[in-house]
């Protein structure tokens, strides 16, 4: 079965000189949650922007490699074309219009090739998935809490009927209990709607709890990849990245990859 999204050896170049991402490759299937992990500056958000076409706003482009969505090449297309094709981004910041109410925010996204009844059904669905939004439907976005804004950002993406949902730093500024609830809704979105999901996250513990597969980026490259249960294995992985006790210092993902090859994460 061919992948819904296939990122093949892309290199992202800023201002025709600065390389932000080097030779990144990964795949995502429909109905699958893929997680991109890594520290600040690792290239996670740049990779999402390359998929959605928002690189042009930063005088950047995909200089090498290909991005295929449902079998069609999309690298360097403008954002409106990728959105029309079914790729919707929930950005890290500025997820909602602060001067519009919750219901008005939900009315803004344009869903291509969707009938009015399908649109209304999806709005009903997101209110059912996020009942807090139903209570707050007349409140302006600027008065919502951080968790409520995240809910509304996800809801606005869903009313656009995406085939592929890209989520940038869902955990940013959220209390653990709020994040856990939102992560469970991500699982529900995958299971009930069959949408492919690519998440960029720094909270590895929360992300790996729901992921089907994960990639760790370092310095613009994929340093390590694997099933969540495999990435969680081993004391050194726990200490270096997942908050295990007794860590003597932060180690690079290349060190972790080397140790994995030497069998240090076995058992």
C-alpha cells in the first residue's frame, strides 16, 4: 500500500544559502499517527512548513528531494494548493482569530469538495468531540485558555475535512491533565475519521504514548526512528531524553543511534 505522505530526502534552503533541513525522509499512512521529536532547532517545524508550502513566507524552499501526497508531488506548492488537496496545519502559535467567537472561528475554514450538509455534520462532530467549545461558542478566541485554544485549533482543522492533519507542538503551555485529554482526542480523530496525522512534539512521553511510529530529528536530520515501545526502551534512552532519573548529562541522538546499533538498548 502506498503512503498517504512520502517525504523523500528533502533539503530545505533558506535565503538561497542556509540549509535548515538535510536529507529528511519519512512516510505516513492514512489512519496513522507519526511523531517527529527533537529539541528546538532540530528542523521539526521546518519539515512541517515544507509539507504545507509555508516556506515561501521565510524566503525558503525545498532545494532537493520530493514530497508526495497521495501520489502527487507537492514540494514548493503554495499553502492554498496543499490545503485544497487535503493537508491542514494546526500551527504552534496563532491558532485562532482572537476577535472572532468560537462559532465564527469554525465558520472561517474553507472545506473543498464538501457539501453544506457534510460541513454541518462535521461542525456537530467537533462540538461533540470538544464539548467545552459548545459551551463557549459565543466567547471570542482571545478570551480562551491555552487548552481551549488548542481545542479550537483542532476543531477548525477538522471542519476543513483534512486527509492529512499536521500538528505543531500541541503540548505548548498546557497542564499535563489538559494535554492528556487532548492526546486522547487525537487518537479518536485517527480511529474514527481515519485521518493521517503528523505531530511535531518536544514532549516525547506524551507523544509516544499515542504514536504509531516516531522519528527523532537532530540538526536537520533524522537521527533515530522506530516504534514507540522501542524508543522507550533502555536506561540510556530514558535518561537522555525521556526524563529518567540519574542522568549524568544530555547526549545527542547520534550517540543514542550508535548505542542502539551496539545493542545497548536491548531488554
